[in-house]
């Protein structure tokens, strides 16, 4: 793996010095947001990490290497590349072998972060279990296909804390939480009791545990990782209050987008982009504004957690298992 990893000098120095580093995905730049918001938010996420005392490490696949730490030119290249792939964890090997440019999703970023020994990753929202779509041919006897994000399994395999605003509102949130429980991934709220639903601050679902003290949260992560056969953790951070949308407003947007997707026979990998685009248009870009704001806020919180972990490890508290 070392031969495929290419760390920026800044990231390499920080890891060597055991300073705080935060992984960031590049899919938000390449596919997640339209121009010019994509690069603006990407740079703002990096700035938020630095402002809280950590080093940003945006990941990508470029020139046959797994890149960890992107400069402005590399980010612009991903944003402008018409051939850039959206890479999940399963795509990393083929993309490397074929020399493809690829932007990393949550599952890919978690995988790369673990390979680089980066313990914290800040993102917008994780994937999960999609709501069951109606049968394309009612009465055919064929059950609707399950659509489950690779993010969940990747999080269960790697000792990386993923900081997000819960999972996207278009998902089946109760089933997503059940899967995280089955996979052994703790769902921890920082400053919140309820599971955030991306665009809205609260759902009717509870997080596993609430933390209000950063040092205590870091201790919980270290204790989790010090146990055998443990993977990652999900740290929930509600979207900023000044942009968060009402739950009923978001649900109406999701229902409208889901019906449109069914009518257009959209499924599989095209489903989420279709629904998000439909919601953006129907909300007059409000969902876009929330998406950008929460991604930046989560990058900042991830940096605070990474700094707290670095401090606690420096004072000889229990460390991560190897």
C-alpha cells in the first residue's frame, strides 16, 4: 500500500510529528456540488480544518497513485476533468491500475485514511440504505431491489471516526441506523441527542450516546479502537442552525424527488444524484446552501476531534490498536 500512497509534504510531516490530520473526500468537489460552489466549499473545508489546528488531507486517485493532501491545482483538475470517476472503495484498485483520475466518496476516503493512519474524516453526510422504491411493474411479483451504500461496510472495517450531519434525508434512516448497529459502528452525537438528517437538524431517531466534552469524546474513540476487531465510529454534527431546514419541508422535497425518479425509471448509481438535483431545483438552491454549510462545519469539528486525539495520545492515554 505504501507504494500506491502519495502523501503531500505537509500531511507527511504532520503524521510523522503525530500532529492532527483530517481526511476530506474529493467527490464533493468533482461531483457533489456545481461550479463555482464546488471549489469554494472544498477550499473552505480545508480552511476550517486549519483554523482549528489540524492539517487537511483531501484524498483522490491521480496519476496512478492514491493522493493524500491536495493543493489548489489538483482540486481544480478534479473539478474540471470530464473523465473523472466517482470512486468508492471497490473502485480504487481498478482506477489505480488503469491510471484513471478519480474523486473519492466516503467509502474510498475511509479506506485511504486508514491506509495512511489518519484517524478522523470530515464529510457532509454518509450514504446508507435507500428507501424502497415502488415496483417498476406492479403485480410482477418482483420485489424492489435493495440499495445499500458501501459507506456502511467501509466504516465498519476501518478505525476512522467519520464526522457528518448524519445520513442524507432521502435515505431510510431507521434501517441505516440498524445496519450501523449490526456492523458494530457506534453512532455518537456531539452536542446532540437526535440523529441529524442532513438538511434538517433532527430526526425522530436517537444517537447511541451524546457527548458535550471533546476530551471525553476522544477518550471514547480511543477506548473503542483499543478493543479487538473494532472499526470506525460515526460522529453526528447537526447542520448549522442558520441554514438548517424544517423536517416537514425536507420530507416534502424528498417525496417529490422520489416520485419523479420513479416516473423517470431512475435507479442504482443514478438515483442519489437525480434526487439531490431535483431537491435543489425545487428548493431554489436552499438544499445546496445547507450542503455547503454543513460540510464546512463538519470539517471544523473533525479538526477539533483530531486535535483532541493528538493531545490525548501525547499524554499516554490508551491508543488505537494496530
